[in-house]
C-alpha cells in the first residue's frame, strides 16, 4: 500500500481550540488509526482563529474518499471542516 503525506489548510466553523479538542479526542484518534493515518499534526493559524492546518501520512486516496464522497462529505462539513485548499 502506498502512503502519501498531505498538508491541508482549511476553514473551520468553530474556534480552533474546540476543533483541536475534537481532533485529539480518543474516538477521533481511534478513527485515524483505523484509516491508516501514521502521523498527525494540527496547527493553528496566527491570523485566523477559524483556520487550521493538518499534516499527516495516510494510504493513497483516503482523503478524497472522505472529503469527496457524497455520503461522508456532509458528515465532515457538519463537524466544522470546510476545505479551502489542498497542497
């Protein structure tokens, strides 16, 4: 299985601290492990409290499967994640 490193820069609908708490929760971390995410970093924008950056390694196509799939996209957006761009 091929692994990719991804950097995401995106808007969140809540404040960074709330989002960070959610992302670091045991349930969320468990989901990442199940998805094959090997490294995880969440960073706060110094200019915008409703913007975050994620860096992680994952199996190929996991990101597009989650963010673009019509079944999971509404769930992701309901959690406050709105893609601004992907590098």
